[in-house]
């Protein structure tokens, strides 16, 4: 999970790394007050997880509180690289003499933790890979002095929080010769969530994954459902990540495009009504594919959930079922009884039907227009 800048900075702050003074705000009025409190000259910084905010207009330096309010008004609620800006960091402006780069990261290609350092930091660092010195942590000895001290602290943060990345870019050298972390990125290793000391990562609740994604994806996440929107016209409910991915492939292979998918495995069938509502509320959906493969999860239990949702919502669009595995006979009978359609025995047949139904609905709409 990627932390927001202000969450990453809270961790750096605790380890004693120098930061500009800053305040998190969620409204233009708060931005104005925060800027005034910080002396007027501030950086207004969109709190989004994607990099390159500066270049996308998400970091703006202003001279007074009024201008901070104007920028806050512009940024809050806007979309930067697919993320809606919900909060801003108002940060005292720093007079920068030089920008440095430092990151501690897992380098997946080599399976190594490395430290990356450069005397040239800033927004163009990605295109200056030659200027970055990469050293495996195991072979790294921090130098004496303030720069080495920062390296040491970042390495400790990386190790203690079980991060995949701890990056400071720029590490600004001020005109007074001090080193200040102007920007910070931390990505935690989700696989270590269960054993990470919660004290190490403040505010983690607020950082949960519900903060990313489209509006419907976030609504799903808040219900504990996994929905991904894709933009085609076949909505998909399937159980389990593997079957869901296979379903995506099968739709593409038969010339269709999935509108979205929602994994309805585990206990998600108990939330089938909001699940169905979410997948069908996406504009452009023209057919629904329900693909269940039972093993521990029983087809009849999952199907009962979906049928209950169907009765509650009574949607007006074609639906195709593929049902096989544990409980398949009961499940197929339920669909036949309640919807008067025959579930398919193979995924291929159901996919072909759902893709054709969507195409048919699309051409009918064309004719009506
Ligand atoms: P990023 O684009 O997401 O990496 O956002 P950063 O927080 O790194 O900001 C982008 C750039 O804005 C930095 O590299 C700095 O050059 C500049 N910047 C940010 N804050 C300040 C500041 O307080 N003073 C000055 N002079 N420049 C700043
Ligand atoms: Mn940066």
C-alpha cells in the first residue's frame, strides 16, 4: 500500500528527519488559514499517491494565503492521474539551493534491497537514471555527516515498517545548508501487514485502499467488495480471483469487452444486492455474465445470493450464467425456476452468449437512435 505524502512525512518526522512545517487540509478555507499560519509563502500540494504530481500541476508555490485558497479551490475534487484529490498539504515554502535524491527500495529484478542516491534530485530524476548510484543495502556504509545520517534513518524506516520503497525526492539543501525532506513516498509491503507494529504507521485506517479508485470502486471497497471498472459492456460477477481473470480472457477471446468485474467469492454473496447494483449501475453495461465454479464455495449458496439480488433489483438486461462444481445441480435448478433460463455448463458458452447479447443490445440502441 502506498501512503500519502503527509502520512509518509509523519513517519520521517518521528525518526527525526527535518521537514518543512506543514498542515493537512480538506477545504479552501482551511487552506487559507493554514497558509496564513505558515507565513503566507507556501507550497499547496495535492495528496495523491501517484508520482509526478509537480508536473501534473499538483504542487503549486504561492506567495500568500489568498492565492493558497484559490489553488486549493482548484485542486480539491479535481482528478490527478486517476485519483480524486481529497486533501492537500499546505507546506511552508523552502528556499532550495540544491535538490538531492535518496531512496531505499526492494529491487525486484535482483531480489535485493538497495539504496539509491543522487546529487541531482527533483522532478526529472526518472529520466536521469545515470545520475543515480545504486548500492545493495548489504554493501552500503553510510558516510559521516548529515547526509549519511539521513541515509541511516531512511534505512531504519524501510526495515522497521517493512516497506518496499522509502523515497525522499527532493531532499532539499536549503540556502542555509540544511537538509530538508521536501517530499516523501513510502510504499508498505502488504504481505507484512499482519505483523507490522501499528504504532509504526500512524493514520493507517485513513490510508486504506478505499481512498483510490473510481467512485463505484470505492463504494464497493467500503462494503468489503472488490470491484474493478474497465469500460466495456459486459458486467461480470465471478467467484475467486483466478476464475475472474480467466473470465476476462474468455470475454476478450470472444471479441467482447468486459465493463467491470466483481469477485463474489467468500461471504460476498451475502452482499449480492449492493454488488449487483454496483456492477449494473456503470454506464454502458449491456449484459451480465455470472460465472460460478464451486469448490469449497458452493454454487447453490452463491447463486441463491445473486437470485435474491436479482429479485430485489429486477434489472432489465440479458443475463448469462455458467455454473459448475459443488452444488451445481441445485444452483442450475434455481436459475431455471426463478428466471426461466438455462445456465450453461461451460464458461465458453456463457461468455459467447453474454458478448453476443451485449452486441445485440448495442445494435438495437443504434437503430432506435
Ligand atoms: P512530486 O512532483 O510529486 O515529486 O512533488 P514534490 O513534492 O517533489 O514537488 C515537486 C517540485 O516542486 C520539487 O522537486 C521542488 O522543485 C518544487 N517544490 C516543492 N516544494 C517547494 C518549496 O517549498 N520550495 C521550492 N522552491 N520548491 C518546491
Ligand atoms: Mn517529489
